C-alpha cells in the first residue's frame, strides 16, 4: 500500500521564521526599522492564553518588537476601542492582533474594523477581506495563508486543481476559498448544509478541512492521490482517564493510505499560522515604511 507524503508543517514554519528573522535583521541594518507586533487578549480563556503567549514569544525570537496586552475580562468595548486607537497611532506598532473569541458583550466586527487596515495582520478587517475577494494585494488571514504555502510546497502551481474547502468561517474557510480561486483552482465550499459531503470530497484533488469535527473525513471519501490539508484542532479523550490528544478533522490513519500528501495534526497547519503572522507583520512594516519587502 502506498502511503501519502507527510507535509511537515514544523519544518516549513521553521523555514518561514528564518526568512522573517533575516528580513528583520536587514530592515534594522539598512533602514533602522524594527517591525513591531501588538497582541491583545481580553479575559483569560486558557487556549487563547497559550496562543497569545506563543505569538509574543515567537515575535521576540524573530527579534521584532513585541507589545502584549492582557486586558481584564470586564474590559468594555469602549476601552478596547480606545486602546486600539492608541496602537493605530503608535509608530512602533506595525501589526495589531486582537485574539478571538472576544467576550459575548463585545462586538467582534466593531473591534476588528477599528484596527487600521494597514496594521491588520490577521487580515480580518472588512477592507482586507474585500481586497482579497477582489484579487487585490491584501493582508491575508494567517491560517489560510499557511495552508496555501503548504499546498504550493506540495504541488507547485495549483492552476486547474479541483479544490474542496470544508468550512465557511470568516477566519479559515472563506479566505481559503478566495486564495484558491486566485490560484486558479476550481473551488467548492462545503458546510453543514451540504448534501452528500462524501461525494463532494471524492471529486477533490485538493481538500482543505476546517470543520472542527474530529476525524469526520473518512479515508474512503478521499480521491486517491489527493493533497489533504487538515486545519482541524480537536481535543479528544483517550482511554478511561482524563488523558486527551489532538486530532484533526480528517481520519489521518485512513487518509494516509489514500492521499498523495497530507498534513499531520499536530505538526501540520498549526505551526504555520504563527509563522505567517510574523511574515504579515514584516510585510505590513515594509508597506508602512515605504520599503520593498526584502527578498532572500
Ligand atoms: P467554525 O466553527 O467557525 O466553522 C466551522 C465550519 O465547518 C462551518 O462553516 C460549519 O458549517 C462547518 N461544519 C461544521 N460541522 C460540519 C459538518 N458536520 N459537515 C459539514 N460542515 C460542517 O470553525 P473555524 O473555521 O474557526 O475552525 C475550524 C477548525 O480549524 C477548528 O477545529 C479550529 O480549532 C481549527 N483552527 C485551526 C487553526 C490553526 O492554526 N491550525 C486556526 C483556526 C482554526 P456552517 O457554516 O454551516 O455552520
């Protein structure tokens, strides 16, 4: 039985981080500019805490300026908007990220759209989603950008591939579909109301699974030789005790015997997301400073 090639997200992400660090060094040496990223969290959701800590840590490791704000759970929308407005004006800050989800009483769109679109390194601002949807230069959401980099690494040119995106969230599914259209794929977007999902998946040369449902995509749904990008991060119990492990939205053990290439969970899309955030921050810094993004 042929086994799929494993797409190594850890290694690819390390490569992106190295490139980011080289660009940061160049920007400092040749232009006297240090890219800066501000990461904000409201409340103390433990998963968000881990994500924001990792983002700040990797920003520092890339020798960029890191600004971290842990705001109390009671922070009002008005206070949050005031803080964002301060950061919009702060020239040391090139990228602003507000960790989602926000507490229910804070309106997510109002907060995201208060960020200066030029500093919106998560790419969620309506201006950036509009630019992406119309095929213009945009700051692109980090997770789909990471998926695209992995697909390019696995396949090279994506033109003409039939792609299925499972999930239509604003964070992953929709921007992923936009990116794949831009890459000249023929794109289908599936969601919870899709009829006969298995039949849709079977047609796809490229599958990006972002449904948040542990191992829902079975091996026999996958077209032999297809490239599978598994975005899902689901914690499932193992055995009787409290122990858990992370699994994707794809049944990896089944899929690996059918696919041509596949990302593992963990070690696939996950590490790419923060690497792309650092990349976006450097790109935003260059644009704000009127500097061409340095090539290798
Ligand atoms: P959302 O919950 O916002 O969206 C899930 C999407 O999947 C929705 O469009 C939903 O359809 C669809 N869906 C859910 N169940 C089914 C089903 N049974 N059949 C078909 N479609 C279904 O999730 P996100 O997009 O934010 O995240 C998706 C997954 O990716 C999660 O596991 C998340 O943890 C992970 N993730 C990983 C990241 C990383 O860095 N690796 C970053 C971001 C997310 P409908 O719209 O109809 O409800």
